[in-house]
């Protein structure tokens, strides 16, 4: 695969790495999550400012993702030792406290390179977020620049839309779709039923 060619519809690059899980070091492999959806997100560095707000927000909503057969994995170019130290620092002091999901160490920058989110000038990852389906295929990808965080609510909404269309192959979700809202048939004639109703 040529550099920068990663896009939705492709198999997510597999990786094996050390992660901090429940304050212990474990080796995890992305392909071991087949059969589950995965929200894989990258953040620049431990002990920074926007990052803990995102990491803890995903952890606080972990049950919502878990109920949808989804695992969350956070990744940065820091070591597992740095991850552990940050987890062992309380939230009131800018730390993370206990997390409900693994934080992955990408010290060699191989994962962030494979997902094309590495900023080579800074040596850190941009705020990439990927939703990978049960077959290991990337269904959603977004990359934010360093200074602003992502929305957990929007990530959850997109995940629900992906799961809906995968279980209802004759339907598509319009803009701002929420679970329970109207969908449409991707057909020139049948789609008019949706448009007539709105």
C-alpha cells in the first residue's frame, strides 16, 4: 500500500503492541477484535491538555459503546510506562485515573504511520479516529488537527449508523440520522418516499 492511501472500505492495518489494561501491561493485537467493532483513536501525547478530555470522555461513555459490541483503543507515541503514570495520576491533577479501555503504546510510530496520522515534523500523531467493523474494514475515518478535540456523541452516532446500514442493506441513513429516525432506500424511485415525508 502506498503511503497515504489508507481510506474507508479497506482492511484496517493490523498491529500488535503493548497496552495498559487495568493498570497492567498486555500485548494486544487488532485482529483479535474481529467479530467486534473497534473505535481506534490517536492522540498526540500523554500529559497534555486536550487529550485527557477526550480520553476520559470516551472512558466515561464506555458502557454505551460496549453495549453496541464495540471496543475502544486509544493510541499515542508514548511508552506504556508513560501511559501507566498518566493513568495513575488523578483527573484533578490533569491525569486520567482508571480507564475502561486499553491505551496502546506506539513508541516506534509504526501504528500511527500505518494509519497515516503521524505528523513527521512533530513526531506525534494527529487526532485520527477510525471506526472499524466486525470484519476489520474501516468504515469511518476523521483526522483533527492538534488543537481541538473530537465528539464522543458524534462517534457514537456514526457507529450506530454504520451498524444500522450493515444490518439493513437496503437502507441508507441521511444527514444527522439518529437511531429510530427515518432512513431511505438508495433507489431513484423509492427514495422519493423519504423526500416526500420531509
